[in-house]
């Protein structure tokens, strides 16, 4: 019996010793930076990067991190810690960069918190209200050339654009007007097609919100029934975007174009003429619009053609979409810039009033220039 008790005591002591050693090791492992094996050739700075794809769970993510060079990112303790903190299902996809300074403090807890916070490497594509497809296409190409964005599609290849257009049931493969102005964040492994698709999806969502918005009363605004398709809405909204230097004038400018369309009067708006030049010259315009340009017929020239142009001429904002669909109630057919520097316009109901306003405000603009 005594022998048995000695053996039992020895086993208890041995187990306790193992537990204490393990606890001490765990404490040291948990509170110290993880060991890394990094070889960044031709670079004095040490860093570590890895990509967590969408749909990957924490167990799979740990394998990816181990393969990236974190030698003691042990699976079981990391899973246990994450489970205990109830963050095991909260990791975010993306490309992660562990900087040289972060490597010095890369404890297991820091690593898990970074995954949960989604602190991924992010680049950005900023689409500004009123920018056109030519400008945005150049931005995307620059990102591709800098290897910040995967070039899975050729923006000059119509077949590639047709696939995207079909995915969103667009009327044609020309993407002008369809990318919602916003700042889009992405990592270096993101695909161009994914980024463009997301921007189109955002625009379609905004259009639906505008169509469902009933905040515009019947006393001051009218519903533009001529915009019976999303494409027509985009076209008119893009013109308003380019004609609007002051946001308060959007709804009045929309009323001018709506009133002209009602009586089959040409829209006669300079931005469409400029876009026609851009369209025929692969995005190039000298910046000088001449009288000859106004009289030279293109499919976008609203001085020589009736109705809306065939496509949008820019990426419109939510505000311009709302103005296009809900023009102010007015009898205005003309407008001209007041030249006060704030971008506001003067509106007229007939040509004589307009000519008088043009003489007054153009003279004011010349005097201010001198």
C-alpha cells in the first residue's frame, strides 16, 4: 500500500510539474513576440505579409500564417484563446502586413486582435462626382501598373466589359455613369473586375433608393416620368452633375432640362459637347470649347440634336440623381452663371430675359477678370 501511495504521489508530482512547466511556457509564449523566419531579399527592412482569402476559418488562417514565416503560431493554443474570447469566428479577409515595429510586439493576442480588427493593407480608388469613364479608367490602369490591383480584365477589351455589363443587366458594355462616386478600399490581391462590379452595384443601389424616396412633395417638385429607365435617369443626372457648380441649383437646372424635353427643345448644354470631343478623341480635350465645336455634330452634341445624349457623360452623385428624378416646379428654360464665384446661376423663362442676363453677367465676369 505504501509503495502504491509513493507511486501515486510521484505521478501527481510529475503531472503537477508538467502542468507548471507547461503553464510557465504558455505564459512566456503568450506574453512574448512570436518567432518569425523572414527573408526579404534586397530589402533592409524586415516585414511579414500574408493573405487571408474570403471564407477561410481561423484554423485555416493559422496555417497560412505559419507558412508565411511565423514559426510558433501554434494552432491549438491560438484556437483556445480565440474561443475563450469569443472571437474565433470574427477574423477578416484581406492582405495583412506585419511591419518591422510590429514584429517586435507580435504576441499571440496581438496577432488575433489584428485579424479580428481587419487591419489589412488597403489601397484606394477615389471616384469623384462628375469624373468620367476616361479619367477613372486611367486611375485603374495606374493602380494595375503599380501592382496594387490585379488586372484580371482589360478595360480596353469590349468582351471583358460585356461580361460585367451582362452580370448587372446594363443596356450596353459602356460603363460611363455606372460607377458610384465614393472611395473604394482594396488590397493588392483584389481583382479589377471585383472593384468595378462593387462600384456598379453601389450605383444601382443608390438609384433604387432615389426611386423609392418620397420626401419630395408635390408642391415644389414634380416627378420626371420621362426617366422611365435607370439609364435615362443616369444620363440626365450626369448632365446636371456637370452643369451644377452650386448644389442649391440642382433642382432648378433639372427643371430647365425637363421643361425643354417637354416642348421638344434642344438641351443645348456645353458639357455634352465636350464629352463628344472626349469620346471621339479617346478621352482628350484641349480645354478650349469654341463656337465651331458647338456647331460640329456628334452623337453627344445637344446643340445639333434633340433629346438626351446616347449615354451618361460622367459619374453622377446621389444629389444629382435626386434632382434629375424630382425637378423643381418652374417655367424656366434658360440659365447662366452669375459669375459671383459661388457657382450660382440666374434662371430665365424666355430668350429675351436670358439674353439680358447673359449680357449682364458675362460683362460682370469680364470686369472681375480684369
